[in-house]
C-alpha cells in the first residue's frame, strides 16, 4: 500500500512539473468594442465635439482618448473618456 501511495505522489509531482513547463498561452489584447478601447499604435483621432438633439434639450458630447497603462508586452492601452454637457438647442 505504501508503494502505491508513493507511486501516486511521484506521478502527481511529475504531472505538476510537466504542466508548469508547458508553453504559456499567448495573450489576446482585443476589445469587443474598439470605439472604447484600443491596444497599441498612435493616439486615435480626436473628433470635434458634437451636439445631439435629445428632444427637449441638447447634449454636447466630447470624446477624448488617453493612455491607460501598458500591456505586459509593452503596447500602449488607449481608453476613451466621453464628456456630456446639456446645452440649449439651436
């Protein structure tokens, strides 16, 4: 019985070492909505503020891209901030 337990322990240790030595999974840096986040490259283009008619009032929408850190392989993470302000309709 002791030999079976020892053999099982050695097998478990061997499997653990093989699992740690396997190639790692390559990271996937993609967003389901590239209008909110982008990876790498230069600063995405800045749009002029736009006025959106909401019926009884209007909104001025301003979008700004900013760097929000880096990926483990050194690519820049770009995120978009969206600012909204109520304005009179024209």
